[in-house]
C-alpha cells in the first residue's frame, strides 16, 4: 500500500472513502464505519473487474490500493475480509502515531536518570 500525505484535503468529518470505477464516495466518522463503506464498495465493484480504492484519514493521509479477482468470484469474500483486517491495523497506527509515537511518549514520561 502507498501512503501519500495530502494537505489539500479537508477531512474534518472523519474518513473519506472512494472506489474507482464507479466513482463511489462515502464518508465516515470512525475507522469501522469507513471500512464498512469500503467493503460494500469492493463487493459491488470487484466482480466487474479491477478496482482502485483510497481512504483519506482525518490527518489528510491517503491510504490507497488496487485489487482484481481475475474472474475468481469465489475469492471475493476472502479478499475483502483480508484487506479490511489489514487496513484496520494500518488506520489505527496512522491515527495514534504507531509504535514510534508510543516509544516517544514513554521516553518523555520517564524521569531523568
């Protein structure tokens, strides 16, 4: 997955989800809601061919990817479920700064020795 900061996007409402083709766009206040929108869009679009998707988080960072089933409709549910699980972790790391941020906070909280 590719991450690309975007200072031109306003995401005060939370997360913006889009899928192409179809130019489907949705917005959500939480990560689970954003992932539910993406899953619904992928289920609708993947059976017809290749799909490009992106989620713009409240910080304006784009999380993008592409997918194709190559006619393997039997893989639809598994492919969408695996992507949603992976994105759940990535969006939470982005929201809280990830392990580096946690270590930095821990260092600041330690008394000087």
